[in-house]
């Protein structure tokens, strides 16, 4: 807590960074955390609460009364206000209702409007606070208006001016640095007509999928994008800091899904809830393991005749599983980044099968030689494991590429379930090919 006091003291004359305060709070124990909350200025405590993991939110809320919560929310931008109110409602509906009623009408309207969007729609992530001017306004007036808004602290993180018609239709988007070289005595429209620059805006619809918006930011290297409705009227903006958060959340979700975990359950402190989610996937894994064991059971006589098969079986399955996971990870990630188009499936499958075939041939030869030397009269055994490894790695590459592509085509998140399906395929193909070839060649 002393570190927090020192930070607040050193920065009281300058801007405090909520993320820095959040990092300090994470290091405190429960008792120190409760005391430290009282030291944080109320105008930034909302930002601090959103910067911390969800498990801290309740403790922060309980240390504030309704008036303090109102002050904290009022200092937030509209998108963060909506997030804060959503979390507050999940924590305590009664307090959330009281706080909402105490907010200004404008804040209430913004929150209601943003809450109407689905969580995967662009509108759910936009801020309603925008720097906007009419195309017929004189540049000098626009600059003066911007100065007043900044002095009143009504705009934050603004680097772009959006220009609209009288009907609020978005027409242009201008970086503020470009605005400075305009003729201040002329209107915005006159300056734009005389300029050789292209000020046509890259915009997104409020109902667009947020994943598509992320791709737009990445493709055009944007710092902000205007959000319009179905009539092309400007209704808000999405900034790069929100996009970074979305990218981080998507990456985390993919990592969890590939491991058969639920990201929301894992971030929850409820052990039972997380345990149930994990158990469901473990149950599916148990079923797939039983299927693989049934395949092994079909060749029990072969295994009893050639004990070396039991020693070598895990190698075949392990190599196939790892090769498949490599392919699966690459394809799932490329799908998430939008690097694979609808017509790209054949190219991806050919590429991954070729890589698997190349690696399969290399390791088949290596393992075949090792098996031949390892066991007495192992030449035929070396041939069996070499052929089996080649088949399994080939199938691992094929299914590692096709499974996520098929799930994507079915509008299912490719990260969910891919690993379980792939593991089942590589285990069954690996055991069946190895033991089947052994039965044909060795018995």
C-alpha cells in the first residue's frame, strides 16, 4: 500500500494512469486492498475497476456508496460506462438500479442504446463521444470548438475530425494534423475541394461483426473508425485501444477453447463452475480414449504375439497427435486472423498435407531404422512402424486442416471441439494402421 501512496503523491500534479494503479493493487493482500481503495481518487476509480480482473470488481463496489459510484461512472466514456453498468448489474441489481437512476439523462440514454447491441456487434464497442463538425462550418470555428471541448474535458483520445452533412450523414474524416494546414477562413468543404488529399472515411456499420471490424483496423492500420447506422448517419466511433482489448480477449478465448476450457468459467472464482466445465470436456476425452482402447482390443492377439508392438504403439499415436496439433493450431489461428478466404480451403489442405507427408517420410525412416536395430529380427517391425507413422502423420495433416475448416463452414468456432475430434482421429488411425499392418506383415 505504501507503493500506491507514493505513486499517488508523485503523480498528483500530472495524469494518473489507472493501469498503473491496477498493477499495484494486484500485489496487495485482501486487507491492504480494501484500505487502498479509499486512497484512489473517485474520478478514476471506474477506470481502475475496469482495468482489474473481474474478481476484484465486487470488492471495489462494496467500498463505494451510490453517489461515489455515480461519480465514477460519469467520468467514464460511454462504452466503458456500459461495461461498468453491466458488471454492476451482474454483481448487485438493486445497487445498479439506484446508480442508473442517479445518472444524467444523456448518460442513461447512451447506456441504454449501447446495451441493445449483441456482444459480437460493432455497436456494443463504440463510444458515442465524437468530434464532429458540419461540412459548411468555417475551420476557425471548428478549431475553437475543439479547444473548448478539450478544456472542458469532454473529449479524450481525439485525433480525428468527422465531417457530416446537415442530415448527420458522414462525408469525410480528417486527422487533426491535416486540419491545421487548412485555410482557417474557409469552410471545411471548401478546403477539402481545393485539396488533393482523399478524405473519404473508412467506416463500419453498428451491426457489423466485431471480428470484421478488427480485420478492418488491421488491414488499414487505423487508430479510430467512425460507426454509422443503416442510413450512413454518424453515431459513434471505435478506437484502437478497444480493438487491442478485443484481440487480447479473442486470443485468450482461443487458447482456452483449444484446451477444451471455457474462458468465462476459468476467470470466475467459482471452483464448482470451472470444475463442471472442465469435467464435461474430460468426459468427452474419456469417451474418445475408450474408442481408441477398443481399437487396440481388436488386435489383442497380435499384441500378445509381438510384445514389441506394445512398446512402439505410443510413439505412433504421439507423433500423429503432435503433428495434427501443429496443423490445427496454424489453421485455427489463420482463420481467426482472416488470412484464409472462402476459396482457400484446397490450398491450405494441400499445403498442410504436403508438410505432414514430408515430415512423415523423414520420421518414418528414422523410426524404422531405430526399430530394426532395437529389436531382434526387427526389419519387418521397422517397415510396419515406418508405414504406420507415414499414414498417421498424413492423416494428422489432412484432418488437422479440414476439421477447423469444416467447423468454420458450419458457423461453429473452429477452436471449440477441434482438439477432441483430432485426437480421436489420430489415435484411432494410428493404432489401427500400426496394429493392422503388424497383423498383415508380422503374423
